[in-house]
C-alpha cells in the first residue's frame, strides 16, 4: 500500500491518495474529518481521518522519528503504522465496512516536510 498527498497544516488541505497495485481512493476535506497531533522533534505524529463510514489512522513509532528543524519549517523521516480500508474494498457510496475490509498495523517508511 502507498499513501501520497498533503495533510492539514495551517493553509494546506487534506488530499491523500490511498493505493495498492490496481485500486485507489482519495481522502479529501469535502468528505473527511481529520485530526493531526504532531510534535516531530519530540517523536510525536498521529493522523486520524474519518471519512464516509471508515477510519484511517497513521501513527509514528516514536523511537524512529528523525526530525530536522529548517529555518521556516521541519523535515522528518519515521516509521509509522497504518490502519486503513483496503483500496479494493472502497466504494463511493460509503457502505458499511467489516473488520476484514481493513489492513492493520502495516509498517510504512514516511517522509514529512513542512515549510511556511
């Protein structure tokens, strides 16, 4: 699985594509409620997105966070765990989803960059 896009931070909006080989879906502000807790220099990053009947979570493993302060932002790399709806199970209508429709605790290498 792969995640690409932007997450909310001051002016940015949510536009996140969740994909596998043949399938993909997009999470956006129009259809999602997003919570971000971030203090990367202290090893904290957690993202929760509720959208059309399902939830996506991504959280950093604190010991893996390597953050560098920039003059007007931050650059970080970390390993995170992802729980997300399988792209092959996603429907536009927002059906009810079952436990097996999700992938859980997938470890992902992440890169994060924020600049004003």
